[in-house]
C-alpha cells in the first residue's frame, strides 16, 4: 500500500505545482523537491515490499514509517487548500455590503498593500472603480501568506524526516527497480479475448457438487424424509463445512432445482451479526408488497406465520453462525405436515443438531485431486486445453490447495493473469508460502492480495467499507473509487471505464462474486465472500486504510487515526468518537431498515472529508456540510428525513463530482443554482424513496421531480443527470451545455416540454441511456423514437413511463438498432406489443409494468433471440401472457410480480435455461 499512497502523492504534488504556481511563491521549490524525493523512493518500494512479504519485519516497519509520512504530506496539502478557501471566504464576507459595480478604493495604503503582495509596483491599481472579482482575486493572494508559510514549515519538517527514513534503505539492502514508477498511473487492461471469455463464465465454475446436489434433493423429498423421521413434518436439513468449501453454491443449485415444487420459496444470506426483525422483514418482502416498515418483531413473526400457514414452502438460510437463529425463527415457520422444508448452511455441526435432531447433518467433503485440478484449470485457462508442460505445475498447485474450492479459484485467478508460460506459473508455485498447517486457505487468499498491482489493492481493500453479505452496487462503488482517486483516467478511457476494468480484474482473480450483470455484460452488482472480506478488513486495519465499527479489529486499530470510517450499527452514535479530523471518508450505514434514532452531526469538524454516504438513517441533522471544500461524493440513500440549515448551499464544494439522493426531502439541493456552477460535476441522481419506505409517513409523500440545471449552465464533465424536471427557462436557443452526458432521465409535465427536449437531445452526442417520465401528458412520436439524437444508432437503454400519443405506432424498425434494454410503464397501447418487440434482435432485458396495453391477452409468437431477462408487473386489462415454443431461447430470468397468468412452452416450464 505504501507504493499506492506514494504514487498518489506524486500526482497530487504535481497538480499543486501546476494549479497554484503563483500562490506557492518560494514554497514551490520545496514542493518540487518533495515530489522528486517521492519519485525517487518509488523505485525502491517494490523491492521493499517483496522483502516484507518474505517476513522481514524491519522492512515492514520501514514501509509503515514511509506510509505515515506520506499521510502527513497529504494532510499538509489538503489543509493548505482549506486555509486558502477560508481566506477567500473572509474576503467575500468583508465585502458583502459593497455593490459589485461601484466598489470604491479609498484607502491608498490598502492599495499599496495589495500591489505589494501581487508583485512589483509596475502597475497601479485604479483609484476609482475596482470590480469585486478583482478584489477577491488580489485579496486571496494577499491573505494566504500565513497559510503558505505554515505549508512551507510543515513540508520542511517532513522533508527532513523523509530523508532520514530514506537513508536507512541501505541498512535493509533495499534496491531500486527502475521501471517501478511507470505503473503509478496505469490501469492494466485485460486482453480483449480473455476478458470477453470471462464475461461468459460463472463466478465459480461448479466442480464436484453434482452428486451432493442429487443427495440433498433426495433427502428433501417428502417420501425420503418420511422414511427417515416419519410423516410429512417440516424438516430442517443443514449443509455443514468449512469456509470456502462451496456450501452456498450447493444450496443455490438445490434451490434453483426444486423451488418450483413449493408454493413459496425464499433464499436469504444470514450475516454473522444479524438482526431478527430485519431478517423477518426481508422474508416477508419476498412474499408480499407494501410491507409496513416500522412494526415490531412480534408483528412480523405473526404475519409470516399467517402467510405460510397451509402452504408448502421452502426456506434456505445461508451461512448460519449460531444455534440461536433457529430458536428465534422457528415460531414464524408453521409445521402443517405438508412437506415444507428448511435448508441451512453452516460451519458449525451444532447448528445442524440443534435445528433438527432427527435429520443427519450433510457434511460437505473437500474435492479430490482430480476435481481440484479440474476446477483450477477451468479458472486459469477457460475453454482451452492445458499445455502439457504446465500440467505438472498445475497439479502441484491444485494439491497445495487441499481440495478447498475457494482457494482453487483464487489461485486459478492469479494464473489467469499470467502468460501461459512454464516460468510464470513456476514463479507462482515458488513464491507461495505453504507452511503453517491449518492456515492454508487464508495464506492463499493473502497471496492473491499480495499478487495484485498496487492500484488494485486499494480497490480491493475498499470493499471492507461495506457490511457482510451486502450486495454492492457497481455504479455507486465506482463513483466512490473515483472520489478517492484510486483510478486515474487514461487516454481514450474515462475514470468510470477504467474503474470497470479494475472490477473485472477483481472478478478474474475470484476476489468478488458476481450477483448480476447488465444487459451489455458488465457487472451490475456483486458480493464478497466472508473470508475475503475478513482478509480485506485485516489488511485495511494494518494499513490504517479503513476502520469498520463495530467489527472486532482490536484496540491497536482503534487507537490510530482512521483515514476512512465505516459505521455499521443500529446506533451509530457510540462510534462517532472514532471519526477524526483527518478522516477522508465516512459511511454511516443501516443496511436494511431505518434506524429510528435521531442523529445530529457537525460535519465542520471533519474538514478533510472527500466521501460521505449516509444510508438507512430515518432522521439525521447535519451542520457544516457546506464547508467541506474537498467533498467529492455525497450520497443520501433511503433516508426519510435529513435536516440541513435553511441557508445550506453546495456552492463551496467546488470539488463535488457525485450527488446521489435517494430521499424525499432534499430536492431543493438540485434546484439551487450554486450546484450547477460546480464544473467538476459528473453524476447527479435524484430519486424519491420507494413506496415501501414512505407508505406510513404521510408527511414525506409530497416529493416530486426537481428542476434541472439552468439554461446557461456549462457542465462539460456531467455524465449522469436523472431524474429532473425540464425548467421553463430552457428553450430552443438557450439550452445548458451537457456535451458529455451519457445518461439522462427527466420528468415532463407540459406539452411545451417536448419541443425543448427534442432540441436538447440534438446537443447530446454521447447519450447511451434515455429515461422519460410523463404521467400526465402523452408521449409524442419524436420522444418515443428520439431520432434527433446524434448517437441514436448506439442508444442502449430506453425507459418510457407514460401514455403514448394516439398517432404513435409501435414499430421495432424505428427503435435504435442496438437497443439492449427497454422499459415500458403505463403506455396504454392499443395493440399487443409483443409481436413487434420480438423483432428487436439485440434486446436483452424487457420490463413491462402497469397498464401497458388494452389487449386482454399478450402473445409472444416469435423473436426475442437474445432476451435474457423478462420482468412483468402488468395491471389493467391484460390477464395473460403466452410465450410460444422456440421464443426467447436465451431467457435466464423471468419475473411475474402481479399475478398475470403466464403460459410457457415446455422448455421454459421445465426451467432448462432459467
């Protein structure tokens, strides 16, 4: 990690030199010397890290000292920018009462003072009128001298300490590697052929579990259970085995195979520190809509019991840690002797015996040598024969993993990043530390982490920021990575594109488990195996990279100043004391349900914050948020009430890149003109809370669309803008400049909007996703088929919410030819849309919701050659959907949420692909 931090600071010092040359004055040479020293140190870090990995504690301590000094440099630079902004604000405050156009300079001494600071008195300040903007500029330079002196003094002290540390390198025989610095801003691209192949491979190739699947399905059959324990009682079977053995994969295979035999079926992952009320709520959400959020545990127990009574159900509880879970949950799962089943996975055999003493625990075995080699090679070189000269090495590596699937796929992931070369693979074998019996798996996982390039290590450690078993949204994560500056843009690659490549690399190395993919094949969401999360937390704690509370990390971590803090608790208040003035990122997290506790936080204490995300807190009051000049990412996710000062403005947050609001009461932030003056904005997303969150909070129902940027806004970096209302100030000849916009979602409430929108679309050459919500007025032809778009042929996603105009005819030929995702809501078409939509040859995801058409029956006669996901939430006249034989041959996901009758062909009825 030292290399990552040092490389980051080299770039940061370079930016400081370029941007603030005039202000730095005599300190500039100091900054340049510091940058040169760090660039020199870079060449030694790889060798030092190699020695540390071999167990040299002295070198490990040397790297820790270097890391701490690097943090001090970052603090000095960021504090300098803070004082610069404070001085600027003081000048503004001192002249608020003076009109911009009539400012009189009457004090000649002040005039000379300004000139003195600005340079030699070659040019005299005018005695009559001096624009306020000029005074601000001069005042900023004049008043920053104390901050500049402080920066110079601190950098001087750090320089001496840095030189002393660097001198000791000879003592530890640390040698330079001349090419080390070349990787400082590089994102290594996965070769196109290899990357494309991996998009088609499941996150873990299944090997050796087929017989186990058959055995468990047999044990779950009512007749078999009756033989073992008598009757058709509710039986509880538990798969038992060590971490990384494949219990979750096996449970998922069983679930997909037998779920259609049950009236209700649920599969849930149980975290080590679960909350029973949350767990019950999650189960109920899978069975009914519009679930009350703030009821107590007893209510949810009775409601679940009521819904399941008399019905045959299957419940799968994955990763159960203690016997108390079943003791608490069993009262909500009725035993009506109808063959209902509960399947659990656990590392503890006591869990199995406690849950159902009449069912023998199913102990999952390790893979044998043949299965181990097969799994390793499937991950290392998919779809290829292993070259003969590598087969012996692969066999030795697979045997070292001792039959543990997680270890095998991780080692296979490492090999997949290497050339298929004998010496490359032998180096992997030779550099692995295979000692200490009983710790083999964690050592293998640690080796995979050590094998990563430095920029990928930071991305991996950041995953410890999220709770156990949490499904991480890729879009949110990438925006956070960008704010942390882990990823740098490359030629022809934006930051977001480079970050997606990094995530694919983590997947290729089997460090993440993909939960879902977008229609274009990119990762949409993923989870982290609990052993890998433990590794990330352990390494992040050692590096002082992230502190997670209330996870047990030991007092030695809590006594340090945390650069990033993630608080994951019912009551976040007790952990707020661990947030330090030097903290850069803060996540206050309540994963599934609102915490009813009210919080009040003064963010002005934490002036160096770059990332803030607050999730699931019902009531929170924030002060000082508008003084965080380093803030790059601000997210409020599923928060009901966030209170901000009346005069709150984001105008001071000139570094802000992402504003993500999934909340009802902060729409005024987007209407604030100060927001749209921030030139670095990349993503602005506003969504109200889903109905489930606001159903029992009538005061919060009145959220609505908020205004988009003013017509004179120039936002060259903005890529995402949704969902906003079309401002009245927009018109044909006065539109905001959004030339790099990729995703646009807007509300329309007036027929006058359509002409404006049509002209706006003509100015968006890079748009890939378009969403339109028009619940009150008809959507016209030019919006259904937005051919005005310069990039119309490459538009990938189209979301149309609202009734189409009567003169619009559904015609697949008029849609963008490369459309991969289409969502239609309340379109009220006069024809069955399925025959025409089936002609969209590149469509991979189709979502139909609400009153889509007036026909009682929808029939899919042909087409949909590559459709993978079909989501139906139909209301209105439509009562049935029929899919004919041979249609949708690639379908993998089918959801029917509103109970419409679904008639499927034999191949879909038997779930051959689903």
